[in-house]
C-alpha cells in the first residue's frame, strides 16, 4: 500500500463546444491541471512519455473537464484583477484667523 502520490503526467488535448484546451492529465488518477496556473511545457513535455514531477506552488487540480473550463473562465472574469476606482474627498480649506468651530 502506498502513502504517497506518484503522478504520471502526459499532455492531452480536449475539445469542448469548439474550444480546444491542451493541458496535463495524470494517468494514475485522471486529474487535470489548469494550463494557466501551471507551466504545462515543464510539467508534461510529451504526449507519450509520462513525467512524474509534482508541481510546485499551489496548483489547481480538477476531476472533470467542465470544472477546469469553469476555473479557466474565472481567470478571465475575476474582479480581483480589475482596477478599483478610489474616490478622493475634497479637503476643506482653513482660512487663517477663523476658528474651526465657525
């Protein structure tokens, strides 16, 4: 019995409603990785020869293609990347000789 995961990443192309996605799939678990979160050229350089590298950082794994597509659309629609407009408040002018309470 094994207590660790030894991935076998291979490059796969998936097509869904006219969209083609090239990403890495683990042969032992069927997991998919987001090609925008992980460099697929390093993780799975070949379609034939499996690579057993575990991605560094915080990669995102998916069990289905539909979940991967939803995650990839969230990359494009996320509000955290958009610029936030900050409204500046106008400062009140203080004229010398007058008290602030007037």
